[in-house]
C-alpha cells in the first residue's frame, strides 16, 4: 500500500511540475527561470526554455555498442527518444540498477534544441526564480554556481551546451 501511495505522490508531483513548467514557459513574467533537479548528489538548475516534458521512468530498449551513459531508446508518447543517464554522462559515480532506475524521472530535452533525447534525473526539485539566487564562487568545476537562501549550491547546466558537446555527440563506443 505504501509503495502505491509513494508512486501516486511521485506521479502527482510530476504532473504539477509539468503544468508549472508549461505555464512558466508561456508566461511572459519570467517568474521562474530554472528547473531544479538532482543528479547523483549534485544539484543542478536547467534553464526552463531548454527543458521539455517530464515523465516517470519507463522501459528502455538497449542499443549495442553505445557509450555506457546511453541507456538506449524509449517510446515516449509516440516519439522514439534516446535515453541518456545524465549522472554517467557528467561523470558522477552513481550505481544504476533496474530497481533504482524505476525511482528516476525522464526529462525530455526541449524539441527546439533539435535533439530527440531524454535525460535520466534522480529527483525533480521544482522551479526556481533567479531573483532568489546569488552567484557564488566556484572552485570545483567550470559551471556557474548559484546559492539559494537556504545555502544550497546549484550548478547551472545548459542543455543547449550539453547537446553540442563532443561527449554527447559521440554515442558509439
């Protein structure tokens, strides 16, 4: 019973986020500019304009001779999309099992970026407003980092830059 309630809660969260994401993309007020996600133990902010729809995990058809981060392809609402394990692509040490994948979500990359792909994210953490974030010093990587009022550090992740990167473009081993 608890599993069913947990699954329903996750589905409700995903629906609310998808509705808010759609509303934020069409709203000219630009109240929320970021989709907040967790990948492994790292927190990221993705520009809303680069994010697409959000779906619960679904079965993926493996593709031979692909990079370990390319999990395969999935039929997402009638579209065949490549499924990318964002944690593995970004170099995070996250062990994935079929069971742990069931607790993840699929974030479709905005079709405007002209890539038929979806990203596996560990947690969807809602929308964030740029007015509530402060630029902070970045000593660990080359990404811009922002800090919220609670002290949480967020790394900016541009999906446009990601899909144009050499690593992303070389799916085959």
